[in-house]
C-alpha cells in the first residue's frame, strides 16, 4: 500500500452545493485524512493523505462532486506523504 498526499483545487460551481461536506464524507469513507475549504475565488481546495489508490478514488469523485455541483476543472499536485493529519476536516 503506497502512501501519498495530493493537493487539489476544484473549480466550477462548487460552492453552495455541499461540496465540502460531501468531500469530507467521501474522504472519511475511504479512510483518508486531510482537509477541505472554500477559497475566496469560488473554488474549493483540499489536501488528501493516505493510500494512493484511495486518493485517486476521491480525486475521480471530485471530477463529479455532489449532485448540484458543476465541476469545470480539477488540478492535482502530488506531494510526499507527511502523515500530518489525524482525521479529515472541513475548514471554515
């Protein structure tokens, strides 16, 4: 099981559509740690840590998002695993 970390920016209609809460649900379901937050420009930023295959799953999910979201682009930057977080949280 390869450990990894991904820094992700999601653009499109991704605020006001339960994107953060849904991302948290997906990450927790997959056993990932990290965080998700809204950015002032209307995009959503997230950091996922854990099993690389599970991170790839949540990134694939981010391309769709919750039902009301309209995702335009998902930018992913892979980073070295840091074991920085104990759980996955929403930053307000």
